[in-house]
């Protein structure tokens, strides 16, 4: 009798794992259980659908349950929640949410890809005001429906991470007055504070009101928000973007180890403590590429890479996951901001000796129209020149340069090696000596001065 793989979760990590398994093995039986009605959707596109930038809802879906089942040759069951795992007998208990029916499903391998959930802080009076999170299609539809039916004029967003700022921009695009409240001392906490100042300035210039180092304390009558600073705000509705937490209950109840971050612990082969149970995506505690420390970063690339690794190992090819840098990018009105690797705060926390190169220049040849300023900040080891991480902010060309730096870290290049990267040049795209080449020359001078 052939082997069976049961996958819990049918979005990014779950659908990708199933797809990769099928590419590697035609015989394995695959069953996918997804709690919601939707599979394989582009969660990162949801803010842009809310803001009418993406006009067609269907464009967010890579597959329907039916097309995924056909493509992967799998049994795809939506509105089915896996509620428990019997590790000894290799059986999961499943609830058919539509028919309120419980049944059991046997497995040879189990893949946990339950994702993460939005954090909703306990706030007195929150029930008295319309409030939403944005993690799933259902959340997106509710926000869109509320806006279309109620035509709100004001919104407060709690949290200035990537989702919070992307939603802020898109609501502003709809003509809604937006206020953002952020507990930490700067927006986009994974970005170094001085770089985030550029983003803060852009937000303010675009008419977004920002309250930094503040938090929502209480919701008073008449949709009045009381902040911990004592300030009061008016809002027709609230978007809670205060962070996410891994969906670890299923694994925890099954006795699988959970990391300090709350993510499910796995080894380099994406196996949990139980060798027949794998886990991928936002629900797990992964590892950092640079120093192999534990890291929990909910991003699309790691989820897809982990899924590929899990599929490889399930089908018999032993291959480890080397870790993640946490490379991330977002658009904030007319600016793009990106990061990769360790930021300044992490380097100080780890007590690693480092120096920093700053360079600001034009995105392409200055004499060609449309050149925009780009600020690059790169951290590197003062002993070896090894690149630790970078932040970039600017008008264009940020994406290609952060990707080059992520590749450089993966390849073990030093700060001075950036001098030798032969980048493509034409006046609309770059300069004969690219911004990253100049970063390399500056880095060499810093190393020389420290000797």
C-alpha cells in the first residue's frame, strides 16, 4: 500500500509542499485540510485590493480548491479543521465545519502549515467600535464590505509594521483620513531607526498622522480612542496590525516542542521532534542564515523554501534548510524601503563587532531624467569584512540592490568584494560605478582606518 501525506493548511506553505511532493513523486497520496474556504491566495496583495489598486479580487488567487486538487492530484478539503493529532497511531481528528462532523484520517507523514494569527490586544471598549485584522481573505472581504457600505471618513491603524503601513497607504488612496499608532520608538521596527526616519517623513508628507511610542489604551464612547499618552483620537473604524502569533495549538497539544518565539520547533530538514511530522511557514521557529540562531520571521520566501525542503525530505532526498536572512521590502507611497540580514539593534544585542557604511546617491545616471535618491546602509564585521545586513530606502532601484546584498551574504562575500561586482549599466538604470560598488570602496577605507 502506498504512502499518504496529510497537509494541514492549504495556503502558501501547505499548498507549496503538496505541489512539490507531487512533482517529486507520482504515487504518494496527498490530502490537504484547510480551515477556511480558500487556498493558494496572495495574502501580500490584500492591502492593495482594499485600496482598489488591484481591481479584480480573483487576481489574488493562484488556485481554487478544485484547480489545486486537479493540479496536484490531491484530495483538497476546505472548511475542514484538524483538531488533534494522535502521534502514536498516526491519525488526525478532523472537523468538517460545514456539516459539523468529526472523522479521522490516517497519515504516514504529516505536514503542519497552519500559519499565524493576528494579535488582538485586550483593550477595554474595543467591542464598541468596528475593528478588523488582515490575515485572511475573509478579513479582507469584511474590511472592503465595511468601507463600501459605511463610507467611513477616518481610520486608526494600530501598528506601524509592513501590514500597517501598506494598509495606511491604501486607505489614504480611498480618501480616508488615517492615523497610525505605534508602540515602539520608530516605524518598521526591523529597519534601523535612522532609516525609518525617511519613511516617517514620507508618511507625514502624505497626510498620515503618526503617534510613535504610544499605544491604544481604551475605546471611549462615540468612537473616541484614548492613547496611553493621554491623547484622544476619533476613528470610524480600527485596523489592528500589532503583530502576529504562530498557530501552535495543534502542535502543542500533540506534545511537540515549541520555541521561545512561540513557533513550532523543527530541525534543518523541517522535521519536528516526531520524524513523521514536518512543519513549515509562519507557524514555525526557523533558523537564521548568518549565525544559525533561532528566528521567527513570517515571510513568503522562507515559507516556500521550507516547503521545498520538506517535500524533498519526505520523498527521500535528504536536504537541509540553510536558514533565512529575513529579506523584506515594501512600498510606502513614493518610497521603497528594504532590509536583509541583521539590523543595528540585533548586532548590538548579539555583541558582534561591526562597522557601518552609508552611501547616498542617484538611482541611475543623474543626467538621465527621473533619477531618485537612494540611501544605502550596510553593516559588516570589522575583523573579516563579512556583510551582516543592510537597509536601503529610496525612490527606485532599492529592490535590485537589496537582492544583490542578500546574494552577497549568501555567497559569503565581504564588504570589499562589493567593489568587484560587475553590475549592468545604462543611464536609465544605473551609473558606471554602481551605488553598491561605492559602498565597497567606502567599506575598504573603514577597514583600513581601523588597522
